[in-house]
């Protein structure tokens, strides 16, 4: 069977918000953007090896060419699923341009809307954009009207995982028939002040998962450590650098959404990439940390999520920072309930280590 990639694609450096934890701000601002001819050339050469594209990183809806490219892909390669991660600005573009509204309706299969805080003022202030909350809500309403698969995505750090905020986010998800997805914060920026503020503590992560298990629903823990330890799903793999790639605005191809710094890249870009042979060798045969010896998940968890081990410790020989034993805790005795679903929940499920939840029915 042909191996196909889930592609995360940031078409542009541009963004109209100033999020304090932005993963890609530094890397994006150094970059010269490609243009729509470059994107089409890459897609024409490699479409047979692409399963899905998620447009994320930067705010792609700012670009007119994002809409024209999504239309091109839909017309030429309708088998490739397309999704958009947006800060909500898509609602402004589609409000003022009927053609863009039609393209969004016809060509984008899924939409992820970033909302970190259920509180309007707090979310907008945090995003550095007074309209952030309204744009996000408008996008959720449009997605609901259009019958699109919608997800509210939030970055998991101690403040967003405060139970009061979680209750509010689940309520927003309920009102908008959306999933709720949590991306645990990664210390991508080499700034200790930012990392100290945003790194989610082990205890807070455990409390969050316990809250969701008790009061809401866990749909998918697409995370090699957390899926194993909390739900006993031993089939989860880490697709970093294998089935998943991230394309930066200058066309550089990286192995992960989070491993975008210069040192993790290879000299591969959309100008020269051949997805039929693309491999990031550093993710082949990853060693299992010695401290995992004897753990009942040693063969399936294998030390946990690759990008977290690299970003926290710069080595694969350490266990995932959220391993219970790494935190002086024991493996949970009782596994969490997980909602039955067939296949992937969305294009993000399995694309990167991420956690899907749903308000309880
Ligand atoms: S000890 Fe290793 S294999 Fe076991 S849960 Fe922790 S990281 Fe995973």
C-alpha cells in the first residue's frame, strides 16, 4: 500500500494576533514565503503520497491565495482531505467575500478554531487582538451552519487547564457541536520565562484527564504515552517524521509541528521533496530509555512522545516528561473510559500527539 503523509502546512508568516506562547513566531519571521505556483508544483508532483492537508501556523485565511489553492486542490485532488486551523479570522474573510465563503464551504472539510479561554476578555487579551473571541465564535457558528466537522483547540498549560476554564470550554463545544482538542504546550521557544509560565505540570495534566474522564468524554488520546497509560490503547504510534510532516512558509519540510528549529530540519523543501522516498532517519529505531525496563507498557509506549523527549531533554534516552514514574507516581490502576469511534476522529488524530474530548451527551 502507498504510504501517505498527513501534511501540516503553514502557507504564510502573517498572523494578526500576538499569542504569548506562539510556537512558530521566530521561525516564521525569518522566512521568505513561497507562492501559489510553488505550492501547486509540489502538490502536482506529490499528491499520490498525501492523505490530508491541514493549513495551520500563521493565519492562512489572511492570504487570498490560500482560498485559491484550497480550490485548486479540491478540483484536482478531491481525495485529499483539507482542514484549516484558524484563530477565527476566516469568519471575517468569508463575511466580506462571497467567493471565499463558497470556497470555504466547498473545499475545506474540517475547521479547528483556537480558543484558549472561555472568557471573552481573557481570550482576546491573551491573543493580543480585541476581536479574537468574536471571530472565533463567528467561525464556530459558520462551521455549524455549514455542517462542518469543527473542533475547538486549546493549548494545554496550567491556566487553561484550570477546571473553571475547562467547564467553560466544554460548554462552548457543546453549544457549537464541536469536539474539544488539547495540545499540551511544548517549550519550542528557548526562553525560560515563557517555558516556566506555560509548561503544564504533571499533576495538572492528570487532574485534567481525570476531570474529562469523570465529567465529560475522552474520544481519543493520540499520544503514545498518555494513550497507553490512561486508556490502555497499545496501538498508538508516534508519527513524527514518519507519516506526518510540517511545511513552513519558505517551503522547508520539518518532521513535526514542534520540531521546527533549524537543528531539526533537513535540507528538504517543497522545491525538491519527493514524498515517495522522504524519510527523517533520526526517527527510525528510536531507543527505549533504560528506565522503561520492566514497565508493562515498555513495548508499546517505548518511552513516550518523541518531540517531548527532544524538547525537554534533547535526548531519546530519557522518558517522556509526563511518564508517571518520571514524576514519582505509579501507573494508573484503573483505565479511563474512551468513546467508541471508528477510524480517525479528524485529520489531527494521529497527525501529532494530541488529545480529543467531547462534552458528555
Ligand atoms: S516507564 Fe517508559 S514505557 Fe512505561 S509509561 Fe513511562 S515512558 Fe512509558
